[in-house]
C-alpha cells in the first residue's frame, strides 16, 4: 500500500440532505452520535494501511476542514504520510468542479508530484467497512488498468445503481446506468447483479490519460460512472472486485445516506439490539475526533404524584454520547450527539439529536432529526402534527420524519457579539 494515493471526493453539495447540509458539507454531517460521515471512509483507509490521502472539498467545507484538522492529525509527515485537504483552486480552468472526474483532473499536478503507482478513488459519504488492500492486490495480479469495486444487489434494486456487465473472470464488457431491467446477471452469484460502489483503482498513467481526454470532450459530464468507466471498457482492461465486507455480518452493508430518509434509517439501525452496521467491532475500529467531554449523566428517579408526572432520567435502546445529561426525561430508540440535554418530564422517541441540543421541560419529540444548537422550548411537540411542524419552518420527509434546522447565523448575530463591519 506504500505506493498508493487515496483520493476522497468530498465536494458534493448534498442537496437531498438539506437542511442538514445548509451550513456544512455532506461528509461532515454527524453519524451515530459521535462521528461524521467521512470518518467511515477515513477509517477504512487507515485500517487498510493507506497513509497518503487527499480530500477534495468544494461546498461549505469549514466544518469538515476543522474536523479533519482537529481529529485526523494522526500521521507522520516525516515518514511521508498525510491526510491533506485540497479546496478548488481553479488551477487549470475558471470552473469549479464540474463532476467527480473533473475534480481529480483539476488536481492532476498534485497526483503527478506524489508519483504513486496506483490511485484509489473513493466517495467520502458512504457507510461501509472495506479493506482496500485485497482490491489492490487483485488489481496488480490481474494486470488491470482499472478495477471497480462492485456489490451484489437484487435485480429489482438496480434503478438506484450503475450495473456492471461482467465476463466469468470479472472483466467488464458493458456498463448500464440505473437500468430498469439489467442485461446480465453477476458471475459471482447468478441470482444477483453486480452494482458499482463508486470505488476505483487506477494505474496512474491510465488515470492521467483518461482525465485529459475527458477534459477535452465538451459533451462529457466529467463523471466517473457516466463517462470515464463506460469509455474505458472499450479502451482499457477494466475488472471488477467483488465486495468483501469487513462488517462481518450475514448481509452485506453499504449505504449511500444521500437522502434524509436513508440517513434516518441508517442511524436508527445503530440503536437496534443487533445493528447491521457494527460500530463496536475492535477488529475494524471507526475513528473520529474525540473532544474533551464529561461522561454522560442520568439524574432523577422520582415516580411523582398524579399531577406531577414521572420524573426519571432514563435512556433505553439508545446511543448517548459524552457530555449528555438526561435530567428527568425519557429517551428511547434515539441517537444523542455530544452535549445534548433532556430536561424533566420530556420524551424523546426514535429521533436523532445533534450537538448541543436542549429539550425543554415537558416537551415531546418523535421521529425527528434536530440539528445542532437548537433549543426546544418547554411544552413543545415535534413529530406529532406534521402540518404544525411545517408551519414552524421544519422539513417533513416522505416517510414522515420531521427535520428541525439549526439556528441561522446572521450578520446581526455577529454584531451582537461585538463583530461590527468597519
């Protein structure tokens, strides 16, 4: 893995996760209470032995940049190891990144300077566990120019994926983008098809050549899935690597949490008795920025009278992060990020609360996502009346999840803190 450069694509706007991406990049959205989405891919890289990583950012990257700077400064510069953030610099054109392929094309000078034998291209916003070393080993052994990681999916699910047409040895002979009826089943299992995971290994010379050709094509969308891979099938040796899941569960786990409902369901899986995605696996640890917080605390154990109600601080089937205080409230089937406070007689059920959320006394929250720094007033109900939720400016998804955005940071608010324009 010493001669491999990993490039994490973290520049997507994440419109379908709005309002969680109103003020932050999609890979910086929290996951599982303590983590950010990008932590999953970064952990895969570290656990796989990769020590040179570039993160390409674009939209609203401040939160992401800060998280990487404070939480992932773990490698040795003296040994040539790094995790480096590269924003758009318009080095080769006046355009921002026009697609996944164009993002890497605009940074070819950095790749050439590093001089890797192979380049591993990764999305920074997927949830899965994967050791990339066997994929690199197969890539070298097969003599491939490009290797694409694929996962077995049911044929009826293919309208969400790019589907590979493979020979018996795994070589690509075709590629369909979100077909209604796939043309060919997978050679790894004839009951399934092989769907692209958006994970690519390139010989560096092949990558440079194809990106330069693509940049000159005015009809191209400059995207790996739509343009680079379909064209490469006819020009180069493109092979599939069948996904090997380090999650060590019966079902393969790979999620694109690109919508609010998908994001909610992935988090809710974590609080189940036996979650599909195992964050407690010491064999494949998930790393993140660990801030200094006191331990979580649960206070009050009062049954109360007939008019007072039950005042008992409890959390059941939930993830409770450091710094949280459940003060006489009840939390069930929920994910609490650091520094959340649940006050007396409140109930939080099947919800995700981001950092620093405060739930006022006697409030009720159900099937909701509450963004950071929100203070819920006393006697508030969220998730019980969707028309009322919408009237407050909240988002309600197709599946009935209420999303409460964080407070808007305005110039007037900055002036109140003493920061005035000259």
